């Protein structure tokens, strides 16, 4: 299992543990911001956010490096 898939699975395992009365999800949103157009460097910026849990969905799309089925692996390459 890839690290990304494990992290997503770990997060999804925590979501049902939220109390039914919990109306908010407290998150730290991260993004990479280019230092400057002429510089090959990026800074990580973290912004706290609160989302309404009842209006939030989680979509996990995990791509594999390879697959036991060669045709499936070819489709991913496309």
C-alpha cells in the first residue's frame, strides 16, 4: 500500500469516530506557493479552516504504480 493510500485510509478511519453532533471539521489546509517566478523554489503555506461536516464529502482517488493486470496498467498510462 502506498503512503498516500495509507494516509487516506487512516483519515477515513477517523471520520466515523466524529460525534454525530459535531457540526464542524477543523482542518489545516496546505498549499505550495512559488517563491518567485524566476526562482525554482516553493514555500508551504498552511491556513486553518473550518468546514461544515454535514456539507463535506471526502473523495479518495489512489493511483497505483503498477497493477497485476497489464491492461489496467496500460489504461492508467493513457
